[in-house]
């Protein structure tokens, strides 16, 4: 345990005094008496103030040569690397993600910096031939302007970096609204970025606020013309509202939303591998990734065998203290525990429950065999496998963000694909098979933005396009070169040096073909 970190918003390089919307505490979900952060909350007006500061700083930042911005990203990456363990410890303490996973998460920030530092020396435009002589065409990538980034706390540093690193590299300034329950990790991330990058005041601002104040502030900032792009990671419901709000301002947000990620286990699957994948995908991070496994769709010929092995592996998995060697730790925060209790209520009489010595919160009265540590100290939940789920069951149709995996069966691959697409999300997906035809047929039929073959639904590498379709997002993609289209706008330039007005489509020389010619 350490002392609570006092966290406030930082605008134009200065911590904001006072607490316009009161204070909250961010507690360690594995030890609820350990207060990690004492947070001063901003109100809607503060978000507008931050957007104005970002607007004031944007022109000069865009005029800073891209290779210089790339060097700033390089320095940030090195500083994060030098603080990797300290930042990972803070992530584990604040949101309860097992320490090795937290180290991986910080590595994802470093990888993202490594990828984009070189982009500062590329950020290519094109030279394009004109249809007329003595005229040249070009394309340029321009920054969009002020970017507001609103992120969840399950990946309190990696996912923000997916937005913030390329946004800054491309010459945008940023207002970041992190999750309230990961305020200490966010504050550390912000400080590492500002100090490591030597970022001028106003280039990267952070506002701590609750959801309602953020939404109201965002609307006001959009109305005032102070925000040009919104990046949002969170629920499909809030994503739809953000999409609507930005749409009214003729903007399209970069949305990374929920998932009900299917894993198809075919008759030709390596069942041990599939079990290992399902265990990590379903219960890693206590099922609180947007890429976590939702439903295993199992060929009926291997269903019983898969279920037996999966239930055994789940029952044997270590759950508990996230600083110990465990598969997963606590829920991120009380709000997720409460919501998960509701989802458990969706289990019906015709479902079969497996995987633990109980369901719901792990306590002395509702113990989990082999629990690591003191379950009463935190928000720990039993892993829960629910066999026999079908479309129309709430548990099949909706994301359950927590340690719960549904299992169902199929007969033909077409049916498996139909079941996999049925909930209407489309983030990640997996198929276990050694048959290339099955794998590629699944790839073509699945609506997900990401497909794994013989691998977990979670754990995407940081330089492939990340994003979803349907209820998982509006088609925007993060990461790698693909995210550049989120944070830049193409500008087309035509330059006529002929000394006369050459009219496109009209003053174009046409060569005379001989269409009647035959050999
Ligand atoms: C999320 O939960 O919002 O692919 C992102 C993964 C991680 C990112 C998850 N790299 O599981």
C-alpha cells in the first residue's frame, strides 16, 4: 500500500486548482481499504477551457516539423520504458490487472511510440500526374486540429496511447478524459508524456470528470467549434450517443466499443489449444477486455469433451491477488462488479453452470477453492461457464464484461458463422481448426474487424488495424498506419504553371484510337 496520489486536471501545463464537481477516490479493487488516488473532478466548463487551451496551442504544434514531433514521441517511449515497472505496478494497484499483464500493457505504449516515432519522418503525401501539361498535383496530410479522447480504465495506459501518440505525432493537440477509476495511472501517463516529450503547454491536456459532465462539456466545446475529432473507447450505448453528437457537428468519431466475441471450436480443433485459448480469452483480465471471449461455439461432436476440459481448467485456475501468479484478479471497480451481478441474473434454469465452487462474488461464505489471498478484501468474482446459451438469451445476445463465458453448439460451419454474427457486435473473433478452407470461410463470413486462427480473441498486436463493426464501432480503425486517417485530413493541391487557364475535363488532349483495327 502507498499513500493516495492527489490528482487534478492539467490544462495548458498547469494543474487546475479547486474541484468544480467535487472529489472522488479511486480504490485498489483487490484491497478496497487502499486508496490509490484522491481526484478533483472538473465540470463541463473545464472541458471547454481545456479544449480552448488545446485550440490555442494547435497552430504552433502543427508548425513544429513532423520529424521533431517524432523525436518527442521517441523520448516519450524511452521515458515510459525507463518507468515500465513503476507504471505497471500502479496499473495493477489501481485496476487489479495481474502484474505480468500490466507490464504487457505498458509495453504496448512503448511499442506504439516505437511505431510512430518513425512516422514523423514519413507522414507521406503523394505527387500525382495531372491530366494537363505544366500542371502538377499533390496530396498532403493535415492534422485535424483539436482531438478529445475519452477512454475506459481497463487498459488505462495502452488504449489511450493508441489515440494520443498518433494524434500528437500528426500535429493535433489533445484533451484527454480518462476513466475516473484509473485516475492515478492516467496522471502518471500524462506526466510521463509531457515531461518525456518536452511538450509545450496546451498540447496535451487532461481533464478528470464524470461521464455526464464530459458529455455536456463535449457538446459545448463542439458547439463552440473547439473540437475537431473525438476518440472514444467504452460501451456501445455511450458510443452511439457520441456518434450522434459528433454526427450533428458533421464529424465522425473514432469509436472503439464493446464486443461479444465468438470462438468457434471445430471438429478438427486441437482441443487442448482451444481450452488454453478460451481460458485466457474468457477469464484473463477477469473478462474485462473489449476483446474478451463471449461465447464458445462448439461443434456438437466435440462439445462434451471440450466442455469437460474447459471446466476442469477453469476450476483449477488461480484467481486472486493480482501481484501473485494468478489468471485474473478483481473487477476493475465497484461499478463493474455491480453490473456483473446483474449479468449473472441472466442465467436461466435451462443453462448449466460450471467452472468454480460458486457463482458471484467470492467471499468467506461463497468461497473459491484455491483462491490466492483474502477474497473479502476486494471485488473478486467466480469464473462462470454457462453451457446451453442460444440466440434470444440475454446472456448470448449481450456483452457481459466480466468472468463469464457462454457455450453453445453448431452442426455446420454456416450455422457457426450465423451464431457468431447473431449478437450484432463485430470486434474480435476466433476459430480453432487445422483446415485452411474452414479458417478462410470463417474469415469471409464473420462480421468482426479482427479474426484469430488458433489463437485467443484478445491480445491483438499493437501495429495491426484494431477496431470493429456493428455494435462494436463505426468502422474506424486504430493502430498502425491505418489510424493516420483518423488524425489527419487529406488535402489535395493542384499547381498550374502553364501560364494559362487549363480547364479540367475540358482542355484535355485526347489521342485518336483506331477502334476498328483487327489482326
Ligand atoms: C480493450 O479492451 O479496449 O487486444 C482493448 C487486446 C488488447 C487491447 C484490448 N491489446 O486484447
